[in-house]
């Protein structure tokens, strides 16, 4: 199953399960020095960032590759939600025809097939930006307990690529999300889409993981990249 299909499949549940993603968005917006009027949101999902923008703007464009998410995105004369895959250079050729004064991407670019290529294409737009990318430190203990290789890139790899393409500040923030029980925790993983469509464990292995997982919370690690 493609990642886009996984997000579309769980689109109707996503708003109820994106607690950490909302905290990430709040941090991105709180660090702004000026309020942009022509906004691009790469990997916009169902529109969480758009809903949290509390100032007047001229045009907001949200881009996502999950049709189920785009159906839930706010739309108006000033808001445009378009289908597009940030792994596709044709998207950036299209975006270059728009007027933007700021680029956001919150909790999406960790799914880039070629992050360096995506960074290169983002740089071609020549926009100030704020990015938030989940790292391999996300689900660290869960992966170690299950013997799984981390699905995401390390903060070191992301920082190396960031320095190559952007004059930006780099910050890593760790979050924890607590649960009443392990079953609820695994329900969150499934419904939030953060598993990235990966299902490598058998039913027996999943039961063992639920039995042996030593924490009552999940770990998240996010790399923030912000233009200087």
C-alpha cells in the first residue's frame, strides 16, 4: 500500500489522532517574524495548518498527494487545495507559476522518496520557509523492542541535506504522547497514518510487541528547519 493510500484510508480519523502534528504546527507558526499573505503548504493533509492561521491572507495553497485528505481541507475563494506529489518535479514547475511569499511543510517531508531532490526543488522556488520533518528518533523504543529498522531518516542526515540547500536554523525537538493502555497506543499508530503504510509484523509478533513494550508513551523526534 502506498503512503498516499494509507493517509486517504485514514483521512476521516486523522483529525482525532494528530495531537503531535498540531503541536508541531503551533511551533512553526509561533516562530514567524512576519505574517505571510501568499502561503504554500506542502503536504497539507486535511488542512490543520490552514485552520490555525489566524491572520488575514490573500491566498493559501495546500498541496497533498492523498485525495481523501484534500476532500477535508478547507476551501474558499482564498484557499486552494490541489492534488500534487512533492516527489514529482512537475509539481514544482506548476507551483513556480503561483505567487507565494512563504512555504510551510508540517510533518510531511519525512515521506519524501528522495529528500535531497525535494529540497533542491523547494530551493528553486526561492521562498522563506519553515519545515518540520519527523526523524528516525520517532518510535525509537518501539522499533528497538520490535527489532525493526527505523523507517525515517536520522536527524544527522536531514541536517546535512538542510545545510546543503538552505541558509536556515536547525532545531530538534522531542515529544511524548502518553496512552492509558498499549492497545490504545497501537490504535493511534494505525489511525494516524504515521506508520507510513508499513506493516512488517505478523499478528503473533504484534502481540509480543504489545506485551513487551516498556513505556506508556510513544516518542517523537522532529527536525525544524526555518529560514534565517
